[in-house]
């Protein structure tokens, strides 16, 4: 590999080439060889002591971070072989193999690099690295450097004749959109692919939840991030998305089934609790998506509606710490919680939604804080005793549904579902309701009116839409959905305290995180807030060592994401077209100048 | 609806609009009869768009009243649209990130009743209404020649088609009167002619049209009657021939020559100034 020469700026080349100069066949062979070596290295011991999380000491059996590197290296190998033109692998890379290879190779290098660094830092020096780690590291390095020498997947834009190294590096990671092909597969095979896709997603998700310690989780994030982007560039993701659009009901059922299987895969009830909390958080984020994503109303105090629902359900749950000596059945408690949130939503929304602009943001921000402080003060000293103040309402009894006590473990077909798994299933039911409500309301007269109001309120009212009424419906619906989730949350966590409903804190749910989940995940989509919510719940839970720096890191991550992917992780089709103008099928041919130019500026004015 | 031109669709009387000390529109009367195309002209800043906004409820007129088919209109835009007056905007205001079809479906809002509850339940009534709305919207897209682009985002349409889509969206609310605010601004001569034909076709469907335009050839070809607003007041109203020859209108557009000043110089200056600013005062004469 001594022949590799870095060439930062080709001055006389007509077309800018890849970062590293190397003949393409050689580069591909080197990538294949490098990733194969890295793959082999994961089967060897990386360190001598099991003190490092994940136990990387066993030869012949990869564990923890080794598994992640193994997957990264295997994907690199597959993409590189597909680029080589090996028969039977073409389906992997309909959009072009080189960018995908580069990304997965970089991801592999990133994970092994991080692992080696973490081992050295934690155990005190590089001496703690066993040969296996070095072999994998060198293999991954070779693969990554060689992958950088692979040709571009799409020609460099002609208008930038002498780009810098960074521009060429970024271009080398792009790929053209995969061509749309009418699939020749029979529909059962397509359905099977969808099912496999969701099963894979379930496995990845379960693995992420199950990682113990911060190091494997960071490795997990690196690997998943790079591999997902790689698969996206290769065009596999868009192919899969096209399939899910074609068989929409199958896809929804498969997603539901995958979620249903989640508690069965967990032998540890604690992970089921994390899953339940993720589900609550993500569901609330989806409810917020009605308000923010569809109707475009910035709600900065949304978590208060979750709190209203939770407190209401807690007060009528029959616990001894409630001032009301009533015990509603669960369904009635849920309806009461949702109803209370609805009332608060209308009370907050009615005076403010008549105004435009940022008033709503300010009022909701205020409402969120007022709710928390009021609940804190209704303690019998500063005010009437309703909520026990900062003690909160505790000892909320478990839900009993049709004589089935959710607090007791349940045995089904050889599996034992613990308490938290039961609540996971209960919450899943409500998530399905919220998803259905979101989809059905979004694709209807009222949903179109929401989007129209978001796009241009003046034009929307000129089209006969009663802006205030429609916005109030969105706001009240969002509040109701949060109240629904809050009622379940009260029972899951045994208690409700004012401190869990802040505007911003290091742990979800709070208003800032909810908003971030919607924006990170993708506004206006169903899966966006669910994925965003899962990520934003897991990251603080797993990286607790960052403590005070969490919000800082969170802010940085937000800025980076908004810079490089403003439409969020999952983009709905509209947003994708909105933020990335070029290369889309929908962009029409330009009109003839000069009138076209004049009118374009006028239209934008 | 008869097209003999006798029954008034729109009757605005004594409309005055003041913004603080500024009177943008002063005591303007205007009627539009069914089956009629009426033009509203005037120099920039004459108050044409303000008058439009008073008609459509975006502004509440300080004085005067506006009635549609005999009933006084409430000063709320969505109620005006519900009553049967639809409009387009001077600077196109489409729902940029909705598809062409969705834009037109939003226009159907006042003619459908399905609320949140029926959207969630999705009963047969809901499905029927959605289907009918889609059919009607596609008809309108066929009518305006945009059917092939139904799935495109409206922001990606070329300028001329955006104008057409705005008209289609307005027509979706099944209006009795269509208000067009500079429908040919920024268009080339071919597109202007196409717009002309489209407006005639709309009139032939029994919809009265009130149009603001700067393109004099367009307006005198199109309109049965033309009113000229200058500094917020109606200067003259009548057939295109009458308005075209009215000296006050010419003076309002080109200015009055000074006593003893050579008028030709003045005229050349004004024309040069207008030619230099085609984007704000687009005329087909400039393009040709």
C-alpha cells in the first residue's frame, strides 16, 4: 500500500477525481482485501481483560463492539463485491456501489478507531490492545483509504472546476437517486422483503436498547449511522421505501408485528421498561407532530398536556395519595385524562390562536411553566391540597383490564411477559391509535386545511378556510393525544411528580426534546417522530456519563443535522423536494429567459 | 344564472378604506353583473388591490358596504369565499409545498363539510365526498391544462402554470364571481393570450369576472366594462372605448404636460422609465 499517494488538489486535471489517486480495479481489490482482513480480525481477542465493556477477550467468537465492526466490514465487503460486478449482488446497489462502499468503510474505520481509542484510554495505554484489534484496525484503514480512491458515483458538477479536498470528499459520498424500476418480483416475495426489513429494524433496535455501557452504544451509533447512510446511497433504502408504499397495509402490519415481538425478545424486564418509555415519548412526539408538522403551530409547552393527562389519570386512579377518593376503571381514567388535556388545549388555544406569528410559542412556553409551578404549589401550604406539591402523586395502582392485572407477569406460549412488557403492549395499542389518528386526519379535508394554513395563512383564509377554527382543532387534537399517553405514563411509572414536565432538562420527556424529536425525525411524517423519539430517549439514557454536557452535545448534534439534513431523518416527499432542489424528477425544465428570470424573482417576492 | 347582464352579482357602494391618515380608497362604487367581465385599471398605488381586499374581507372597509347577490358580505375572508367570491393574488400565493392536486382540493374546502370526526371514522360519506372532490379537482385541472402535473409540487411549476393553478384553485370553491389580481403579470404574449382565452372560458361557465391588470391591450380586449381608479377614487367607468379615449385616464397614466413644456420630451421620459422597469409594470409591448 506504499503506492498510495495523497493528492490534495489536482491542478491540471480537467475533471476532479477522487481524493486518493489509485487505479479503480486496484482500489476495489484493496478495499475487498482490507475489509476481509478487518472481518477476520473481529474473531480474535482485542484486549486482555473483560473490564472493558462487552468482553472483547474471546478468540473465535465476536462480542460487543466486535460484532458492530464485523457488520460494518461485512457490508463494506458486500458493497465492494457488488461494485466489482459479482453476480447476484446487483440488487444491493441499484444507486451505485462506490459511495456506499466508502461510507461503510469509513464507518468501520470509525468504529474500530473509536474502540481502540476507548480501550487505550480506559485501560491505560495502547499496550492493552491485543493483535486482533491491530489487525482489524489496519484492515479497516486499508479498506477506507482504498475506498476513497474508488471513482465517483456521479460526475462532478462542471461549474466547479477546481474544488478543494473537502468538496471532493463530500461529493465522493453522494450518489445519484436509484432508478425507479417496476419490480419483477412476485408480490409474496416483495411482502417477504418488507417483513425481513422490519425484522432487521427490530433486531437493530433491540440491539441498541440492549447495549450495556456507553462504549458499545457509541459504537452502535457510529455503525448504524454510517451503514444506514451507505445503504441509503446504494439505493436499497429507497427501494425498500418504494415497496412499503406499494404494500402499505402490509408494511404497517409488519411494523406493528415487529413492535409486538419486541417484549418477547427481552428477557430483562428493565429493557421492556425502556421500550415502554420510548413508546410513550415517541407517541407524544407524534401527537406534537399534528400541531407542529401539519398545522405549523410552534408549541413550546407541549409536555404540559402530557402532565395534565398523567395527573388527571393519577387523581382518579384510586391511590391513597390522591385527594379524590374514587377509582375509575382504566378506560375511564384514560378518557378523563384525554378530556382534561382537551379542555386545557382549548383554553390555551382559544385566546392565542386568533393571533399570528410567535405569540403562540410564547404563550405555550408560559403555559408549560405555569402548569409545573401550579402543580408544585397545590400542596396544602401555598394553595389547596390537590397534587401533593413536589412529592407528587404516588403509589398509583397497576392497571386491571378485563380482570387481567398488568402488574403480574403473564405467561404466553412459553414466554413470560413481565409487568413492563405488559405495559409495553398496552402502550403499543395507544401508539397504534395515535398513528391512525395522525394518518387519517392528515389525509383529509381538515389535514389539507392544516397544511394550507402552515404554508400561507392569508391564501388559506381566502380559500374559505376558517383559520382560527382549524388551528384550534389541531391544537386540541394534539393536546388530547398527549393526554392519552399521559394517562398510561402515570400507571407505568407508579407516580407523577411536577419535575418530570419541564421545558428543558437532560432526560426526556420535556418540551424541548419533544420538539427536537419531531424536527430531527422529520416533520409531517409518521415514522419520523417515532424514530426521532427513540433516538432522543436512548441517547441520554445510554450516555449518562456526559451528565452536564448532554445539552451542549445535544445542541451541537441538532445544528449539525440541520446543516446537512434539514428535512430530518425521515423526509416526507414534500420536504425532500423543498430542501434539495436539484436532481429531482419533479423539477420542471426551465422556461426561456428573459421573462422566466423576471417572473421567477417576482414569484419569490 | 342569466347572462343578460341585468342582475348584479357584486354591488359595492361608497367603499372607503383609511389606514390612519391615509385614504387608500375613497368612496368607490362598482357593480359587476352576472356574465360580465369587468376590468379595474389604474396607475401603481391607485388602490386597486386595497379595493380588492375590501371586497374579499381581508380588510374591513372604513365606510361603505359590499353585497353579493343582494346580501351584505361579512368582513371575514373565509365567509366571503363561502358566499361565492373567489380570488387570486397579485404575487402568487400558492401552497408551495403541496401538490397541484392538493392545492385545488384546498379550494374545495368551503364546498365540503367533512370534519375531523368523519375523517377519523372514514365512513362511506367521507369516501364519497373525497372521491367527488378529487374528480371535481381533476376536471378543473383538465380545464386549465394542468392535469398532467397533478402530482407535482406547486412550487416546481413554471410561472405561467402557477398563475393557472391559482385560478383553478379559486374556481374549485365554485364561485359566482372571480376576482383576478394581475393575472398576466410577468407573462409573455403567448401566455397572455392563453390567459385571455381561459378567462373567456370561465365567463362562459356563468362566472362573472373582475380583473385588475396593467396590460391595456389585454384589458381592452377582454372586458365588457372598465373602471379606472386614480389615487383611491374612481375616475371613470364605461366601455373600453370610452375609457381608452378619456383624457383624464391618459393624464393619470402619463402625467399632464407642464404649461409650455415640450410634451414630447415628457412623454419619451415616461416611456423610457416604464421600459426600464418591466418587472413591476409588465406590458406585452415591452416584450415584443
